[in-house]
């Protein structure tokens, strides 16, 4: 039975991804910053991805690692009166450093598994093809996570590990103030299809939830 680990699975897209893999019959490992109630067929792990000491390597094999945890902290900030340095530090420690730490921690079990995969949830806001202004911290952090994923794909290809980076769509979650045009379940269903299609031949891809190649 394949095994998936979802970083940031207690709500929103992460929770929908967890529900999707449970329906597929996968063994599921899910993380959250807060303790979660016991749940059938789910191993919950309390994890603060910003803290290196909070990351614990798994044993055995891991078919898919999904790096979903992320924050958008600068809502309402304006140029000249916002974007405090602490917001930059807190955002990057979650959206970039935390993603890297999660991958580095599980790299040995991924290497031990044939055709293992890493999925990084980034955003279309990572692309340098659009620049509508604002959201400087979030945009910068997602651009960094895209760059991280692309370079990991290069380094891990020889290990047989595929890496994909994904835009989940504009999803109705707490992060968007529930203003999106997709439900979390719709986004997750599309993302699961993308993860299934990911291979060494397509490693380093930047795709949308519905299967379109996104420009970098």
C-alpha cells in the first residue's frame, strides 16, 4: 500500500488532499502545528515546520511527500506603511525554509522508495510573468519555493525522485477569505491527478491544478 506524507493537512487544501488519499486507500501521515484528534487510517504528527528540531525522519518507505503548509501574513499591508521585517522572516521561515527542512528530513526514505515523488504547493503568484503589484512578501516567498523545487528536481533526478511544483488555483480557504472560485475538494482532486502523472520525465514541472503548464 503506498504511503503519503502531507505537510499542513489539518485544514483547507491540505485537509482535502488528506481526504482524497484516504479515499484512495493510501497510508496517510499528516502534520499540523497543533495536536489533532485521533483519526482512523491517519497518523497525525505535531510539526512546526519552522523549527528544525520539530522535524523527525520517517522509517520505511515514502511514495509521496506533499509540502502544502504556507502562510499569507501581510493582508492589508501597504507600501510605505507595512511589510514589517518580522512578516518577511515569518513568511519565509514557513513557506521556504520549512519546505526545505521537510524535504531534507525525509530525503532518505524517499531515496529508499522506487519512483518516489515530492509535490510543492506554490502559487501562480510565484511566476515572474505577471506583476500586478502588492503582496510582496507572499509573492517573493512563493517565487523562492518555485526556485527551490526546480533546483531540487535537478539534484534529485539521478536518485529517481521526481519533483513537481503546483498552483492550486484560487481556492476558498481561510487564506483567501473564502473568496476563491474553487472549493478545496475541487482543487485537491485536480492536484492528485497531477501528482499521479508526475514522473522523472516531467520532473521540475510548474503546473496548475487542472493540468496546464504554468509559465515561470
